[in-house]
């Protein structure tokens, strides 16, 4: 009986230690503060490797945008710098995703002090094993501030987003095997940019973002719409769209979002309810501040779940979050006061 009592006492202690370890899991900060950076993860062998590409530095001006790229091996206490992202200049508003042991980096916009903003068609592919970049087929429609997801480890879906002068409703599909683009069923709601979401199982989900303000002042307003699209298994360009109920918290812009195939969820964290361009100052002239809420969409039940009402360090200005075995990882972004950070924030999934 004494032995059994000891076991019953030891088990909760070990479980408590396990929970503390998960909560305190550390990811080293990025080598430099950066916001609006495209992020991705990729399973190489038995290990998951993290990546960060481009973004804007603390000055938040056109000349603070970088084309640097970083990689973090599991267990390492330091990020490795990769070959810079191809192209004459860095970008913001780009999207990245891992598939077939490669990283696909799409779109974004170049900010020039003379020509203003230029959305690009670029699809750059990075092969970690070969340490090289190569060029994929250009996007039919240049896009930035979009939502990107992968289906069957073959098809990339890039949903709505900004294209030079306005947001578009297009859903563009890239076939990795054929290096070819197709157009899929467009979104039914108002075209948006700075929205968040992804693809899990055969389901596309996107939420919020910003759109043109019907009243005209300020020019753009935050969207509160949430949509789900079911991909046809026989024709990957056909999507059946339906509207979702509101998610936890307020409508937001540039939320960090990432998918988990293992638990059939898309996770969302941070963002702001006051849309802005690139410097953290809203289109209405007010400084934007980040939301502390983290939540998830469970694809099988079709329901929203709240992960936490109060993140330790709320952030905004994201192009994604990374889902690891036990945690959500947010790399960089803007903290309160529109401060660009190098921090890697780790949020336990449970």
C-alpha cells in the first residue's frame, strides 16, 4: 500500500514537471528584430526545422526592409543565416510554406521611396539539403498580404490578398509537380488583405483582414467575416464556400496563423483591430496595438476554441505562426507601442 501511495504522489508531480517544461520551452530570438517576416517549418528526416524570411526592421521605413533568411535546427541555440532571398530588394507581405522537403516563398511587395509599393509575382523555392534557391512559375496575379495553405502535400492555395491597386477575390492554385498555376473558385465575400488562415485536411479557412471602407474614411476598415471552403477531391479547383460564425475576440488584421494536420486545427494569435500599412500607424492615424488572444479552429467539429485570453507578449504584423509538437511559435512582429522585436514567443497548445 505504501508503494502504491508513493506512485500516486509521484505521478502528479511528474505531470506538473512536464507541463512546466512545455510552458518554458525556449526558441532563441532571431538574429535581428524583424516584423512582417514570412515564416515556415519543414520536416527534414525526423526533425522539424524553422525558417524566417525577409521582413522590416525597427526603423519601419522603405530602407529597413531586408532580404535575409534564417534557419533554426532543432536543439540549436542559434539561428543560421542562409543565402539571401533572390531578387534585387527585400519584401514584406510575402507568404511561405513547407512542402515536399522544400520551402515555397510567394508574392509580397517591394517598398520604394520613389515608386511606392509594387506587388510581385515571384515564387522562390528553397531546397535546404542543397542549400540553394530556384525560381518557380510566376503567380498569374501578383499578390501580397494573402493566405497560403497546402493540400495533399502538392497543391498550394493562395487566397485573396492585395494586388498593386486593390484586393482581389482570386484563389490561385499551384501544382508543385507540374510547376503550373490554375484559378480556383474565388472567395464569395468581400476581397480582403492582411487576413489569416490556412488549409487543414481538405478545408480552407480564412478570417478577418481589411477591405476598402464603403464610407471612404479611413480608406480601409477591418473585416469581421470568417469563411470556410471545402476542396473538391476530384477537381482541386472547385471550392464550396460557406460562412463561419465569429471567432473568439474582436475582428483583427495581420494575425499570426498556422496549421496542425495532427490535431486538425488552425491556430490564430495576436493581430490588431486597427488596420495599417507597414509602420504600425493605422489608416485612421491612430497607433495600432496588438491583441493578446490566441484561439483555434477545429476542422472536424467546425468549432472555435480559445487557447488563451492573454498572451504574455501580444504581437501583431505577422505572416504566420509555426506549430511544433507541443507549442505555437511566433517569430518577431510588433509588440505594444509598435516596437519591432526579435523575440520568439512560445505559447503552449494546451
